[in-house]
C-alpha cells in the first residue's frame, strides 16, 4: 500500500524577527510536534534558503534576510495545523505585551534608541553577523556595554568594536560570546549559579559553564562571568576584551578572585595578560588548556583551596552497577561543547596517542569532511561548520544521536564519551532525548554532565535519567575522560 504523500508548507512572515538562539529553540519545538518530519524556522538569509532547499522545500524567490522563513513537512493536514499552532504559541510567548495600560508608545527602531529609552547599561546583540557590528556600535554610542552573541563578525570589526568600547570606558564581550553572567543574570547559554566571590573571564562558553558548575557543586558562587569571544587571545585581537574584563572585575567589590579560561593563547598575548594581572589587586588564576597544563577540574580545585573551601572528593557522579562490555579499543567522543572536547582530547592523547577530530590538536590528526576514521575520534558537533543553518547541538541533539547509534554498532568502538550541558538556552530535557539511544547502545557510554541544581532542566533528574539508561555520569569532564580511557585500556566495566 502506498503511504500518503507528505503535506509541505512554506511561508514568509515579513517583518518578523527573532534572534538565532530563539529561532533554534522554535525550530526544535515545531519539529517535535507529533506527525512533523521536518521543521525549519529561520531568517531567510541565503544560507538558510539553501538549507531549506536541501531539505526539499522551495522557498519563495522574493525572500529576503529581513523575512522569517517557515518550512514544515507533516504527515497530514492535522499535523501541519498542530505545528503551525505550536509555532504561533512560541512566537506569541515572546511577543506578549507587558501588563498594564497607559498610552501606547512607539517601538524603537534601532538598538541605540532602545537602549536610551530603557536606560540600559548592557545590550545583547544577536543579529546576523553582517549586521551585528553596526548594532553593537550603535549600542556603544548609546552608552551601554555590549555582549555580541553573533558570530561571522570579521576580525577587523572585532578589533574596532573593542577599541571603541575602551575609548568609551565600556566593555565589549564577543563577538561569538555564547555565555555571560552579569550580577546573577545569565545571558546566552548560562547556568543558574549562586552569588559568590569568583569572577570569570572566558574565551570559551562551555569552559566557563563547566567552571561555574564545578564551583557550584562545591558550594561556591560567582560574581560575574565575562565572555570575551574565542578569538580574543589571538595575536591580532591581542587580548583587548580580556584586559578590559580583568580591569572591570578588579574594580568590582564582590570579586575576590578571578579565573581566566581559554584554549592556548598566542604566546605574546599570554605574556601581555600575565603582565597585566601582576598589576591588579585581585588575585588571578589561569585555566589555559594546553599540554602540561592543569585541566579545568584541577583549576577549580585550586580555586577552592585558595578560598579555603573544601574540594569535593570525589566530584559528584551517578554510576550504574556496571557498563556493557565492548570488544573494541577506541574512544569515540561526541561533544556539543568545543572546550570540553578540547580538554578531553588533551587528556586522551596524553594517555593513548593521536586522537583524530574535526577540531584537532594537531593538523595531521584532522578528520576528513565525512568525519569518519579509524582509532580514537572526538567530534565537536558545536563547531561552526556543523551548525550552519541548524540548531546548536546543545539545543538539538539529532546529529549526535545518529552518530551515537553508528558508533555503538562499530566493532572498533570501546566506549562512547559524551557531554551534556544544561542551563538557560539549552535543550529543555536533553537526558530524555539521549536516554533511549544510550539504553540501546551495546557499548559503554560515559557522560560529562555540566549543570547546577538551579538549572531549569534539573541536574539530579538529568543525571538519574542518564544513569538509569546505563551511562556512567560525571560532573567533571576530566574525570569522565579518564574513566573512558580506563575502559579502553583495562576493559574494566564494573563501577
């Protein structure tokens, strides 16, 4: 019997706009509607139009980047109506007007006018990269510091933006700044943490989140987390954002100790930053991930000791009675957090030798475009090349689920190592999405779980779901990696 044809729906919502994170969340919600096989809600940029075409949709030829594209494939008309209703509900949840009466005010038409109207002192910019620089400069001209969540901002524009902020006595975080916490308010992908004495300067979003979560597990909170963007400690940018963030935290009465987190910086920039920290009144601890340097868990333990706080021994974990045995001897890492992937590769390569990746430690360890290879592999699914036109894996784990099934079926695979990152902006229930696939896997699965008790997903609930599905779950990414190494070197599966 021939199955019924799919119902396909494409429309443009002209003048409608949401930032990229919100559109990722809306796309995921629409796609999760029963009877929907594909859903895309995105601004109609050339990249997203190409993505829609690749999914089998025919976008209107007059679409522009100022239009919202809606493309849905459903089993039938009823499923389509349900998906559109879910779409409207998600959009209206954002658009709901504030309570109260009074005269109608004209909505501001620029970032700067909005900042002035609200009396804001910080602006978050999450517009497409080619517009983000103009919007961020507009915010600086209005007298606010700025967090640029957007990526695809040029290096020259980043330098101009940070110089302009310095001239105005303001702070420019980003571009590509995914995480910040200002006075207890999380921006972008951020965990719910208690207030405390530690300030964090981070050229890494998930690195900052992991440090926050480790400190929170030990009962220590943060004052502020200032993201600076992944290129800030490169030679051309020369630590402009990091130096400004250090000065800001040094002047903050609530900050007693500062942690600087980054992948390896340019040597001359590292020297510049260390020289600056020597002139600060606030002590600074470095977490610069590199060969021979301490991992994030070791740095967190050092921070706790300096504050006179007890170090968890061991760090929290949620372990099943045993893990399934596997004949293979290769680690296969499937990560959503780039810094967590990088840390795991540093630890694993030191013990096992070359680890191939799409973001390799060495050029000769690079994976081909199909991300397939023999031996030890670790894939950063959050890399820009894998998130073009699709939600970040912290929001939509579809690619990782497919790869988990493939690795579990590979006789060479000895263990799958994964991260799960909680917090605002992330998937509302990632463990429920992953648990069935973990339960079906015939190889050990080890999970690094980054989150706090206050996160909306519920740390304990997420950990329990993953453990009950058969995964060994660790709050420390470094400890999770070392357990994975132990599994492929000793084949010791009891826990």
